[in-house]
């Protein structure tokens, strides 16, 4: 098949433009990843507000799983990362995100409390067992449906108890934060199952 020279040149120009856009986006993400947490958080929030959930997820995931990142913004990073996964339909990745974030911030009672809230009802508690492995969320084609509501409730209570123990030892935990943890625990224990 014969293509006129103008068509070939036009396709090459479009391909070059697309390559430039992809490379500049990758460069932007790489430079953003090297920034301090506050700058990453601001960029991630901008992406999130613009409904660019994939780019926001990359930044929020990195922030939530970075052991060097600390402070009151870390629980929000985890919450926004979970929101991004929900918006992208990647519910099956939430467990790994939460548990990795917990592993990176074992001594942060605020992050543990945020993870407990996620397990207490912010994420889907059903999924499918496929080839002997549970995958949270919907699935096409086969598999056995399963509920993990009881497992999520137990994990939430475990995290809350750990958060309470850490908050009692922490000097920068306010009395209101400690009271909120106890209130959340009481609410979860007394909630209908």
C-alpha cells in the first residue's frame, strides 16, 4: 500500500509529539518523586482534584509507604491513595497498600487509626476466591464469592488497640486524639454485625 509523503511525515510528527508528551510526563513524575513530602503532597492533591487519579496514586502511594515521611499528613496520604484505587477500580490493591503503609509506619498511631477506619467500612468487604487466593472487589469470569467483613472488623480492632497503646505512650498525642481512639473502638465494638 502506498502512502503519500505528507501522510508519512504527519504520522512521524504525531509519533514524535506523543513521545515528547510521554517523556515529559515521566520526567515530571521523576522530579516530583525527589521532592520533599510537602511538595509531593501538594502535587498529588492537584492531580487528585483534576481527577488524574493514576498520577495522584503514584505520589500518594509513595508518601504513604515512605518510612521517612512522618507527621499528621501521613494518614491523609493513605486515605487519598485508597480513594485513588477506588476511583481507578483497583480495589484488589487496597490490602497491599494498607499493610505496606502500616509496615512502614508501625509507630504512627494516627496512620494505624486511619487504616483501622478503612477496614471498618471504607473499603469493599467482599470479593472472590480465585485459585485459592482471595481478591477484594468484583471479578469477571469464575471464582467463588466470599465476604471478609468479619476479618476486616477484627483487623480494624487490632489496629485500633495498637493505636491506643501507641497514643498513650506518645507525648505529642492530644487528649482529644486519645479520646477519639477510644470512642472509635467503642463504636466498632457496639456496631451491629
